[in-house]
C-alpha cells in the first residue's frame, strides 16, 4: 500500500505540478494496485469481511451455518487447489513478457494470484477445521475480529 500511494502521489505531483508525467510511476502503481487488490482479497477472506449475500444465511441456526461454511469453504478450496498449479505454471511462463517501460517480467505482476490462492486455501482449511470442532464440541466460538473494528 505504501508503494501504491507513494507512486500515485508522485504521479500527481509530476503530472500537474511539473507538467512531466512519469510512465515508470504509472507502471509501478499499476503493479502495486494489482498486488494490493489480490492480497486484500486474501485478508478479507481471513476476517470473513468479503462481500456476501447473507439474508437467508443469517436465518439459519448456528449448526446449519457451520455446515454451510464447511461445505462452501471445502468446495472453494478444492477448486483453488485444482487450479493452483496451472496458474503457477502460467505465471512462470509470463517471464518472457516484460513490462513496456521498466522491463520487469510479468511474472512479478501475476505471481500474486497464486499467492492469494494459496493464502485463501490455507485460511479455508483452518476455517473448516474450526467449524468441525464447533460442530463436534457443540459450542459457540467467538470469531476472530478484524483489526479495523
């Protein structure tokens, strides 16, 4: 986020203050934006703060919610694991393509996708484990609070 905000700030200063836009800073901000979005998605998944339609979900009992969470987290993790290795292979292939201005291999841009997929998979496996324990022990556990609350 620091790289993203710094490069965007400097772009604005150079473009409007000095009438000299910087294609290098534009490229850096584009790369860092993609990284921020994808790693932010993994962080949102960790705290379960992602966009969800939970009108019907909230009407279920705690046990039903645990079962639904186990099913969806498991299915999503399976899909991520199935697609992880082809995505890694494709990400490595992108090393032959370089960015136009800085000449950075595209691998450094797209490698954040398999990183995000791996992080979400690990988080989902941990969530499935916690939900199984909740079902077995028949207790309610306080979910981990987001650091932004």
